[in-house]
C-alpha cells in the first residue's frame, strides 16, 4: 500500500474529563467532560473508522481482519495495540490492570493491559501515582482494608516530556491537570482500587474492584525509570522510550527533510506538534494514522513531532 491509513478518533466522556482535546488538537468532542480520545483503536468499545477513500466504511478491526497483509501478516487474533490521548482535568481512580493470563482466564479477554504514558502537558505542580510501598501481600491487604492510602501510594512530580512504563499489575493513576499520550495493549479491563469517595451526577459512587485488584497487584512493586535513547540523522531526532515484549514506543522530531528507516510490520502515528508531509500526504497536529506494511520510502518534510509505536 502506498498511502498511510488515516483514522477517525473515538471520544469518551468521563467524570474526570475536560475540553483540552478540542482546545489543543481541534477535535470535535462531545462535551466539556471528554476524557479520552481513542486515537488508534480496533477495540470493540471504540473501533476507529478508516478515513481513506479506498476503505471508506470500514473500521480498523475489519481492515485488520480482512487485509492482514497491511499489518505484516502478524498472527495476533485481534489488533494488538491501542493509542489514546487522555485529558485529566480531575484525578482518575487509583487502578490496576491484569496481565494476559488473568485477562484470558478470568475476563475472557484477548489481552491484559501493559501501557506507557508520555506527558504532553501538565501544570508545574502536577503529580501522578505509580507503584506502592507494600512489601508483602499481607501488608498490601491491610493497607487497602484500612484505607491507609497516604502510606500505600507513591506520588511523584512530573513535567512535560516525561515518560512512564506501566506493566500490568502496577498500581497507578493519572492526576488532575495532565494531558497524556498512552500506548497500550488493546484492552479496556481496569480494576478500580480507590476513587476518592466521589459521586457521579446521580449521587452514586463508581464501582470498585477490591478483590480482583488485590489478585493482580504485583508485590513488591519495582518501578524502573524509563531511560530514553537518542539518535539523530539528517533532518530528524529519534527518541526511543520503551522496547518491551508488547510494544516499542518512540518519537520522531522532524525539522526540514528527513528520510527514516523503520523495520516494523506497521507503525502507529499521532502528530502532537507542527505540520508537514509524509511523502505527498499532508499531516498536521492531531492527525492519527498507521504506516502500513509495504509502505513506500519514509520521507518526511516540515517541522513536525510524531509519537509512534509498533509491536
């Protein structure tokens, strides 16, 4: 295929959502409580429509099912990755995700959820929660049952451009005033551990999943900092953040004209700054697309920053 695969995002309203997805990326969001942009997704809860004329009317899941050659003929039963932009104007719940084995045996889902976050924007005093302090399962259960969140949770200050890798089993939460780009396994299975006792518009607290959270939380929990790897070539800088068994996540900063070489069955791309071209096709801030298998020469022009991921 000689064109990129362009995608229409799916938006999700959330109790903690805001309106930055419209203000920053120009998206047509459903309300001022829009928390999630499912930018590149084939998941049943948010299956992106294809914008290319050639595949009008198809979704990413149907394209993956019927044209596997565009994705390097990989063997995964379902499309394996999901890319989101999250606008947290309030705190997300303290949560945890299962691994593949637990998701398949308990939830009858194809994938667990390992994810990674790139901080697109935040306030100077913004924090996020990642990891916990319990050394044993017994300590974990006691802290949770006694509501000792201040002794249990790890908060850290963040700034724009930070990157965090969050394997399944990691306690975590995005906090208020954060705009995050998330690359993850294609899963929507989340166990809420704590939700600040807040209520929705109907006065109801959101459901918690204490027992399953305790089952899947890793104890003890080690959070290895991400150490980005930098390389540069004519017209570009590449930063590789994570190389894991589930995905590789990286950023290209293009300034001028750059030919890049990526050996991958396909590449997920979200333009987060600037505008330019890939080949003869115009790309701009907020665009989401996939570079398919067999794509022609990867020639970029312009001044543009693109977050990318592949398996």
